C-alpha cells in the first residue's frame, strides 16, 4: 500500500519544526488546485502519520506548502517585515501510487532543501 509522508527539520535551531502549518494540494490538469489537507506538524516535525495512503494516494501532481515565516516568528526568531522565505511550495509527482513517497524539508529563515526520502 502506497503512502505519502513529510518531515520538517528546523536547521536554524537544530530541532524538528514542531507546530509548523502545512497544506497539501492536488494540482489539476487545468492549472487549478484542490486542497486535500491542512495540518500542524507534531513534536517530531511530522504529520502524525501518512498524509495520503491507500486509495487516497493517486497518480498525479501534488504540492506541499510549508508556512515557514509564521513558524519562525512563533519561535521568537527576529524576522524582517518581508521575510526572505515566507512559504515553501514543493511541487512533486506521484507516478506509482503503490510506492512510498517521503518529502523531507530542511529549513531556516534564509534557506531550504528537500529530496525524496525513504
């Protein structure tokens, strides 16, 4: 059974990004989006289980939107009025719905990186 998961690490503070808000969208062929989930990351910077699994994980294009600036502001990080990184939208494809797709994010107020995890 396939599944989609995420994990966010706060590289500025060296900890999981507990409390960060994340939105999962499905990208439609006509350019529109369909919101599938909104969640708050748990104490370990994870979604508390798969974001999608089984029949809900379908072949197609998706977007995870990570609310970075609000997370760092809530932690008390001094941020400019116009933050360098406000949100991180990550677009990715699910080609095999039976596979495991893990989307980790390493983030600070000034940089981020991602990859397909395991």
